């Protein structure tokens, strides 16, 4: 099973998102096929594809082989909500 789509669109850029391959089917080129298909579809519409990827995601090596490069690192910080009234 494989998935992929688009999420954010910012002027001439589009984020490729939800690219996933079930663990039982990894290593067969499916992730590359989905990523390339999405990237070419974006390029055909005159858009520049980009990705948001956590640094420990094993797919970062695949994305680098496909020509994606790290532009910047973002830091995500969140606070887990507490129960109402608890501190």
C-alpha cells in the first residue's frame, strides 16, 4: 500500500505530503515512485515541490537521492494540555 498527496501551497511552491509505504512493502521502490510522480505532477503545473521531513525519518536518504536538499531546519515545540484545573 502506498500513499501521497499535496498539502500546503505557497505562491509557486507546493508541499508533497503523506508519502508513506506500508512497512511490509518497503524497499521495492514504491516510495520513490510516489515521490517522483507527485514531484513531476507539481512541476508540470509550474510549481516547485518541497517536503517537510523530521531529521530521523529514514526516507531522508531517498529524498536526497531524488534531488531534494535540506534548505532549513525548523523546530517544533508543543506543550501537552493538562487536565482541566490541574497544574
